[in-house]
């Protein structure tokens, strides 16, 4: 069965950086667009970034554009999110999953990915 493990979250001060990792097992990662999503307390999960299967095309939510960078290593079945210039409003639990919208527009998760969400990794930005 496919397993998803996100890691790298931490408590960081505003302006700081973090690098998140998402390891996916028993899954052909290089066949799918993969992205990052986040859910803040009291809010719905939102798409943050989406990468095409090859990694050549990427898309970002306006709120993180210029600060976050998505990358992937298909050989390692791992997706990364480099987060720089972090802000308090970036505080959330971050998840990875199959995404729709790696060229432009709103980033959403594939409906069928509902069966595969991992536990996520907590990012807290606070002084």
C-alpha cells in the first residue's frame, strides 16, 4: 500500500527557512504531478505548489510565489519544498500529494488522493 511521509517541519522565526521532504513508497512518483498543500487551524486545506511529473513545470500559490521552491527526485521517490522568508501566516500543517494545476491557476489535489494523505509536518513561524 502507498505510504506518504512528510518531514522537516519545525518552529522557525519570521524570515527563516525550512526544507520539507515527502517520501512516497510503493508509488510510481514519476508518473504524476506532485505538490504541496497546507492546512492552517480553522481553515480548509489549500494548494501551495505543484510540479509536473518531470519537474520542468511548476506553479505556486500567489501567497508563496518568490519565497517557496518545489523540487523532486523521482529516483528517490521524494518531493521537496524549500521555504524561505517565512511569515507567520505560513504556519500550518503541510502535506504532499498528487496535484492538478502545475502550469497555472488554482492548485488542487487529485480527488482519489484522499485515500493516501500522510500525517503531514507542522510548520510554525513565530518569534
